[in-house]
C-alpha cells in the first residue's frame, strides 16, 4: 500500500499502480495521454478535447463542474484525478466514496512541474514525466533568454465578455504573463475580477490579450475594443497556452516567443 499526498494536502492510499483512471481536468487528461496511459484512462470530461482520439472515443462523465457520479461509479475507477479550481469541492468529496481522488492546486509553473512529477510517480510513468518537465523547462529557459532586456508591457488579459472578466495574481495565467514580460494591471486583485471598458480606458493598458477560452473571443470583438481603446495593442491569443498546466506546457514557450516577436516587431516598426 502506497500513500500519496496531493496538492491540497489530502492523502490517498493505492494498493498498486492504477489501471482504471478517470480525469476530471482537460489539461491533466492531455498529460495522461502524453504519459502513454491510453489503456488506463477509462473516463474523461466533455471538455477534454486533447487528444482528439480520446475526445471521440473515451467515455465522458459530464463536465468539469457537472460530474455524473453514476457514470463514474459504473466505470469502476481505482483513481480519479481532479483540480481544486476546475472542479466543485462538494462533487469531488462525494467521489471519494467511489475511488481515491488526487487533486491538484496550481498557480505557478513550479506547481505545475510538481503535479506532473507526482502524477508520473503515481501512474508508474516517472521517467516520462521527468522528460516532459525537462523539455518544458528548457523551453521556458529559452523564452526567458529571448525576453531578457525587453521592457515589460502593461497588460490586461480578458477571459470573458458581458461582463468583461480578467485575471488576478493568484492564477496560473498571471504566472504565464510574467514569463512573457507582461505586467498584469489587475495583479492586486484575486481570482477573476470583473472590469469594464470605462475601467480599461482609465488604466490605459499598452496590451490587451483576448483569450480563446473560456469565452471564444474573435476578430469582431477585437475590432470593437480597438475602436474604444485606440492606444492599446490588442491580440487574440490561444487560451490553452496560458491556462493549461499539463503537458501542453511543452508547446507554450515557442508560442510565447512567437507572440513576443510579433508584438515587439510591430512596436519597433511603429516607432520607426
């Protein structure tokens, strides 16, 4: 019997390496796929869109905040993987009567590394997890080298519309903005505060990032905001790169480098 303490301080016991796993978190589902746990993962949420083959073929057990306990029980899992923010506390606690639940709690890149490492140990994929962490760390080191000496840009990252919502300092997205040398103008707030066009006009951000998720911002939203905030640089960005803390992190540094190149080259050309 092995004991494992998750990132919320809860300890679970497993008699052996789990053979029937259910993931309640999209970014961690993708991690399980990259750990080569195709046969072991028996259930995922309807939002677990990566990999596409799993999304099409794995049993879906509801949404991240609308879990179907009967479907989960029917799959007879020996491990359920959850997240403190993405899943509902009461639902997660109820699932503990079905199987051990390991819950992550991630606000920073080091905490993401810790989650990847621990899930690798629990699932018997420690070496594969270490390789994912190493590749990700090398990418972020290159990103930091590229961005060295780049003046920080005052930034607002929008995740929702009607009302507009942004991100505070206790979020993983905030940590990712820091690696991009973007200064979050809502760093004094927590979680996901509401804002408005009037508030943004007062703050006068240099850069506004419109995320592809959870609200699907598009070109029409960018154009509307640009009219109201003509001095700001507005970019549509891939929300998965800023908010997914599993193995998608391997792709994030290259994406951030491209984003920085685009923004900085535009800034240079506009000054010349």
